[in-house]
């Protein structure tokens, strides 16, 4: 599996989370499409199949992730 460069991965995570906060479920069709595109890119970059797993995996791949981090277990 190819891994995304940390800067690219961090950018995808930040943009996805910003769109989620700003537009959520009531955003425009364009915002929803961009979120879908970002989710797809994150899943592809992390080798996962859903956005929640992709976000967790991305955080573990980013510099500074701690091996003892238990965020996978958090709701």
C-alpha cells in the first residue's frame, strides 16, 4: 500500500473536518460532493473502507502519533 505524504494527509484531514463542522449534513451539493471526494481520498490513502476508520488511521500515520494512543477505542 502506498502511503500519502504526511503534509498531504494532514491537509485532507483538516479540510474534511472543517467542511464537516461548517456544512455538516445541511451543506450545499458542492460541499457534500467535496466531503465525499475527501472521504474517498482519505480511505484510499489509508487503506480503509470508511471515513471514521480513515481518520483514525490518518492520525496514526501523522508525525507525533503515539503508540500508546487509545483513540481507536474512543467513541
